[in-house]
């Protein structure tokens, strides 16, 4: 499906930047693992690893716990922040969650922070979160950006849906959930392609026409979904809402419709990856080889002979 290029620009309060020097007077948020941030980061940066914002199986925190956590980092929501990192998905996830939480102004540095640290930027030890809140996070959440599954199910007709997963996942060729495929009518707009297009010299992908509609984007799960939100809004200026739980939640409910639907086949026990996709495997029958049968018969004869000889010997002793 060919899409019309969007004329929208990135939101004023949420945008990518290519040079940290272009943003002055900001609070720097380092999204790398805590050990890396604590050891060395940009001068004055605060550590907010993506892992701190996720529960088991990449579950998002509830609003109360999220705002309390941001307060332990010394954020009230009215600051201008610059989110940096090394892993682009983790960086964009942190930026996207801050945006949904209501952070007033967010810039996302597209250059890996490791390159800046090696290039002579002013560095220091990262500042970790406190045990208690330093500030109360007071900025209202942008919860209107989020679409819940039940809300999406009730929408008739469905809005324009943008699928940020790989083409193989979209077409049901590979699966990371209980079934493969995509939401009905969704348009494939992979995050990998959009990220490559952030390079000024790269060819720009077709973007949706959003003049009369606000699309709903989704990816595999909340972490990848919020990173996809950042990529679309801050990177390419496409104003979208987000079905944050993504395909993983939708696929778990087998009653919900899907296009290009397929089901991953059960893996055979102890099978290698090359044969782990068989479903109905006949039970294995191990037929005994001739030489094995002969050896077993000979052993049986010896056991019987020893038993008979032992009984005869016992009778003679008792006679």
C-alpha cells in the first residue's frame, strides 16, 4: 500500500536532535544500564535505565508508581530534558514514556552517547535516583495518547493502524506471541525502516497522510511500542496515538480477529532449531537391531542357566 507523505512536523515539545550542543540548559537523562551511567556519562546527567521503568515481562508501571519514580530522579515535569543512550530502542522507550507521563519538553539525541564520551565531551559520574522523592511530579499525563485494547475493539470502523514490527512478523512468517499476523487492516511501517530514514542522506519512506485522521500505532509490546511512538512523533512528525500493549496482548486473545494469521508449531522435544517447528510427530519406535537382539538372548540364557544350577546345588545340600 502506498501512503501519502505527511506534512506534519515533530511536536514542538518532543523532537529528535542530532547535536547535544544545540540544546542548552537541559536536564540530561541517560537511558543506559545503571552500571554504565554510574561509571561515566555526560556531565550532570541523571541515570534512568529503561529497566527501571519495566516490570516482569516488560510490564509498564501504573501511573502512580511511574510519577513517584520520576520524582525520585528530581523531575517535576516542567523541565526541558535531553534523553541520551546507546541502545536506540531503550533510549526511545524512555523518551516515549516521559512524553506520555507529561514531561513538558523532550529532546532525543540521535547520536550514541558512547561516541560523545569518546569524542572529548565533558563527563562525570551519573546521578542515580534517590530512595525518596526529591520533587513531586505535577505535570498532567498525556493519557489521551494511549488506546486500550477494549477501546480499540469497540472502534467501528477501526482507525488507521500502523504496525511497527518487522515485515516477517507482520505477514505471519515469524512469531513472538501465541499467534502471528497483524491487526485487521493495519499498514506495515517497520520501525527499522523509519530509523534508517533518520539519516539525512537516506531515502525517505512513505508516511501516512494524517491531515484528516490520527493513526493508532502499535508494535510487539509496551517497550517497543513506546519506542515506536518516539520514532514516529519526535523523529518523523507523525502525530499518532499508541496501542501500547501491542500485538503480544492482542494475539493472546484468540477471539480477536487478525489478518495474515498463522500459528507457531509446537517444538519437538530435544529437537534442534531446524526441526523445532513440527506439530504432529508420530511416537518414536526403536526397533532392536539383530545384533542387539542376539546379545540380549544370550544374556537371558546365561541368567536362566545360573538360576537352574543354583537350585540344583541347593537341593543337593539339603538332601
